[in-house]
């Protein structure tokens, strides 16, 4: 965890330089034991914001293409990231995440699979919900609001705005080992998670103006990683 703590310390001044950050609900993060943190995804800044303010380290699922460069290929493994293929089921990423949970650690996963184009909550990847149901650990919804205004996906300009990160009460499901059992629970679990995130985000997920039309998302629903 030495590199993780170092980068977190390094990124803290950056986070507060680009955003006025308000953090709520840290008491909802379990002080010990495994858990899955599930934030919404408004901006490329979200993983940095969340990992800086989360009181416990996270192993965050990250798209494998980000590991391609020399610098990021060296940095990301030292930040406890778990590479996962985009827009497809990645059994290896799921196995690594489950091993982290078995060790009593925290895992972070972005259920939308990519950043929002307009700040609103997008449909969830089915593979993410299946992971939550298979794990059987506390699921902590994390509402991020305002990061879209700081740096929306369609813009190259960073604006200093207020960002609120709120950790909600845990959602609990028993561990479901059978695929049929998980699939039967998918709609109910996805709806519970959506309601929790929408509540934590507030009535408006993003408020920046001038956003372009939102492109058609990929039809694949198996991915479990952020963009």
C-alpha cells in the first residue's frame, strides 16, 4: 500500500485545486472487512476524487487499454487497479476482484461502464450487477455530483466547481453462486442500486450547459469497468 498512499497524498492537493470538495457519509464505509464501492461516473476525475476521499484503499476495476502506455502501465498496478476488458465479460477481472474481497479488502466498480456524456446516470452493465450478487458483501453506493461541471467528457477545459461525494448506507444481498439465481435477482438489484445512486446524486446529476448530443452507447452489457 506504500505507493497507493503516496499517490493519494500527491493527488489530494490537485483534487482540492480543481474542485471544492464536500464529502458526506464516510461513516458508511465499513471500518474493516470486504466491501464494494459503487460510484456513478460523470468525469475522468471521478476515480481520483473517490480514491482520495474514501477512508479505505480500493482495488478499482479499470479498462485494460489504460495500461498500454509505459507510464500508466507502471502507475496503475501500484494504485491497486484491476484491468478489465471493455464492453465484454471478463472472467479474470471478476476472479481478481473476488480474491481481493476474500482478503477483506475494498473493491471499486463503476456500474455504468463509462463516463456519462450529459451527467445523467446511464444504464448499468449487467456484469457489474452479477458481480455484486456473487460477492455477497456490503455494497456501498457512492453518489458523485458536480464533477461533470468540472470536466465533462466532451470538453478539454477544466472548470473549478463544487463537487459532492456522498457514501450511502450499504445495500446487502446474500452471496449467489448460481448464475440462474443471480439473473433472477438482476432487475431488483439494479433498481435498488439506481434508486440509491439517484438519491445520493440529487435531482440533477450534471448541470453544465452546452453538452453535445449523447452518442449511442455500445449494445454490450457485460463490462464491469469505468471508462
